[in-house]
C-alpha cells in the first residue's frame, strides 16, 4: 500500500487466505486500485471500491489492532490500528461486520497510518 501524499511511503500487509479466501481472491483480482482513505478514530477505510464480495466470510465487528479487513456493507478496505469512536472496554469495534483478511506488517507502520488526518489517496497493489 503506497501513500503518494506522504512522499510515497508504504506499508506492507500480509494476507491470510485461511481467514476469508473468497474475499482475498476478489481483492487480488481487482488490484491495483487507487482510492481515497478516510479516517474514523484509529481506523482508516477506503471510499467504495470496485471490489465486490458476494457473501460475508467469517464476518465480525470486534477486530484486533493491525487487522486489515474488507467491509462488505461499504465495498471498502479497512486498516485498524487502534480504537474507533464506538470501541469500548478496550475492544476495537468496526462500524458493522468486516471480513478480516490479514495484518499490517511491522508495528512501526502505525506512525505512518497516524499521519492520515483527512481524505488521502492510496494505491493498493500486490
């Protein structure tokens, strides 16, 4: 994932096909994709993408720090690096169920994610 607006800095994401194989296949079939990121607490999510997954796969609202997920309701990708506005009791909560598909690699990337304050363009490729 490359951030042109931040001097082309990038983060790496490791996908886990055992979590949601159909979702991962749909994403990989649509790469590369250039989209805008939005911030909601310590979650970044893309504008609606051309990626469409027909069914929820192991969907859940409680996620872990550094999870990378697909949000079926919004056809969007999400990066969770801390609490969202609806998180409570130390649990990170998505707005609605997401298909977790991997993790952000290396925790120092959280500093890069925290630089995203408003709408920003990102390029996602394999």
